C-alpha cells in the first residue's frame, strides 16, 4: 500500500483529459464496457452513475457469476473490469506479480517486469521494498489499476471466547478457538 503515489480524485483533470482526447463531456466516446462479478454489483452501479454524472460518459456494464467472469477475462477482456484481490501472503509480490492484473489487462511494461523480477531475487527486505515501490509507481502512473476500496472485516467476540486466532490473510482458525463454559 503506497498511499502517497495514488492518483487523486480530480474530476476537473479527468474532464480536461477527455476534452484533450477529443471526447469533451463524453461526446463521441464509443461504448465503453465494464465487466464485474455479481457480488460487486453495488460498486459497479455507483461508479457508472458517478462517471455519467461527473464526466458525461456512458458505461455499458454487466455483472456475471465469478466463473463466467474469469472465463471472459481470459478470453476477451472488456475495456474495464471491476474485481478484487486478497493477499495469499503478506508481501507486495502478491499484488504486483501474482495477481491477475497484467494477465487480465494484457498490459506490458518491460521496466515493471524487470523491477518485479529483480525484487523476487534480492535478499534484503529493504531493497526488495524499494524495487516493489518503483514497480508500484509505474503501475499507478500508467493507471493500469485503480484501487477503489479496501475491504475491512469486523468481528464481535463474546466474553467467553478466550482464544480466537486470526490473521490478515486467513479468515479464521476455528480448530484453535478456546471457549469457556458459560
């Protein structure tokens, strides 16, 4: 997570970029399609509505079952997609190399690939993080991905639960729960 490099929400700059590209107020911009899976429908609805209201662009979107989403992304990706990624292990490599971002977008950048590959081979954690940060900056600058939300989970635990191990990357360890009689 590198909040200092994220692209700002700047509707004026977005409108100026559309105008510069010849699509002021969305005029002349052909159909733009977005694919997502059903569980993300509320997010898609909000984005599409926001882009219509603020930028004047129309997005044709479709929400499908997750298996259909993956199949379509692997065959013929749309202009945009709304997806999610949860770390399998707590390391930038899981987002910058392992996630399907490059495969789904078919985006290629030689410097990015070289940085990520070099980071995988460096023994020093400080050096690894510097290389991953450089790769992350390229990913953000090229606007290949726009992180829109970060998921958060809340857990209410009764007072008779004395042990409930959790992890940022694994949901629950039910076999390790310790409960007092109540």
